[in-house]
């Protein structure tokens, strides 16, 4: 960047990253920003069809993978947002899982 701030973008190599100019994560200085994660595996296959908890677990596994790329873990996460906050506190290791909850009547198919 022209202002001297270090910036690093990462992705999983999924087709939609190139098609839609989508980045899984961005590190600017000492701060990591993550894009919304979904329930895809390393090959781009959707995981947990019909099982919301499995889908959320996979999405958070993807979060952990992006964080790991930058040398961080879920324990380093300061703030999250989710459209399904009721499942996360049971198993999420973030300090503030579901810190922002977005009320939704149903999720898109």
C-alpha cells in the first residue's frame, strides 16, 4: 500500500474467489479481517446439508484455517457476528462468539 501499511490477502483457491473477487481474509498491520464463511470443505463441497450445527462447525473450521494462515487462532478473535448465535456458545472457542447476533427468520437456500 502507498501509505506504508502492510497488507496481505488470503484465500482457499475456491472458484468463487476469482469469479467474484472474494478474499477469505485480509491482514492489515496487526489486524485480521475475515469474510463471511460458509460450510464448504477444502474441495469446495458443501458440508452438513440438513444439519445446521454441522454447517456452522464447518464455517468456523474455515475461520480457524484462515486465522492459522496468519498465525492466529479462534482464541485471538475479539468480535464475531452470526445469523445463528444459539448454537455457537456450546462449542465455539472464541472469546465473544455471537457477540453480534443478526435476527433472521430463515436462512437462504
